[in-house]
């Protein structure tokens, strides 16, 4: 599978990117995917988790998948800092524009995808277990993430602007793990009414659970694949 080091101008971001496009179907949006802070105890290195998930998504979705590790994760340069996640994502979206994109993100990265600026290129967003990455500095370091010394962890999320109503949205949340509600996210859910699914899992994360991927594939088939999407 092709693996590239992406250099995004003018932001000057050097990010680890895994691209898969051999099984692409013409007319389908590209998937921009990030597993966020992956559970490397099960899936191997962060980069390997990204590569394997990109391969699976491309095979089943029959579309090009661009997988990205944000700063401070795997072979991507720099350190992890919550607000920089949005900058990373926006730089890659701009780099891939004007082709239509579906954003799929796990944990805090999925939440950050909701905070990216409006872009005509983004036609859909999938957030899986948003805010699960509310980990302490010690827990994050144990995953192999490199942290900004000045950054505060855990973070509470982002001030979410009103997401474009034309942007389709699905959210998958764990049904077996209580955590404090996030008022900003709850307000957005109540306002925009995304397709919402609960997955009852025994593990603390959903990266390695096949059910979120099955839900994502079904949603893409219903919402985005029936018609060719173009961005001008």
C-alpha cells in the first residue's frame, strides 16, 4: 500500500499519510480517515493501525482513502496539542480540495472534524466515540503520543460552530461506558439530528471493533454512494 509523507503548503505540515486507491469507484468521494490516538496494545504501532484501517475502508467502500496521523502520533512530525488537530485536518482538507471528501475520525480527532471550518469539499462526517481521548498526560504518553509540554490534558473539546446543514453527519457512541456529558456536543446533536448509533462494547475503545465499520459502510451506502457527487 502506498505510504507517503505529505507536505501541506502553506501550513508546512509534515504528516504521515497512508493512501489507498486501487479499488476506487469513479464518482465516489474520497474518505479522509484518522484513528486518532489508537489502542496500540491491540493494533500495533499507530502507523500500522492507520494503514490497516485505510486498507479495510478502501476495500469495502470501493473508494480512495487518505489516512492521516496528526502531529505527535506515529511518524508525523511535532507534538500532539488539541487545538492543532483542527489545523492539521484543515490543512489536509485544503490540500485535497476541490475533490469531495467524507471525514471519518475516532475519539478527539473525530470531534475536531466537527470543528473544522466550512468547506464545500466536505460532504459528510462520521464521528466515532467522540471525546473518548480525554486521557491524562501519563495515559497519552503510554500510547506513544508525543505531547506539547505546554498543552493541558485532558482537554474538554472545542467550541463548536454551527455545522453546515448540508454536511451529512453520523455519530457512533459506546453504550456501556458512562462519561460526563459535553454540552456543546449535545447541543449540536439536538440541533442537527445526526444519524446516531450506540455500540455496546466490552473494551474501552472501538478502533478494533468491526461493528462501527459495518455501520459506517451502511451509512455511506445509504447517504453518499447512490449518486455521483462533484464539487466545483
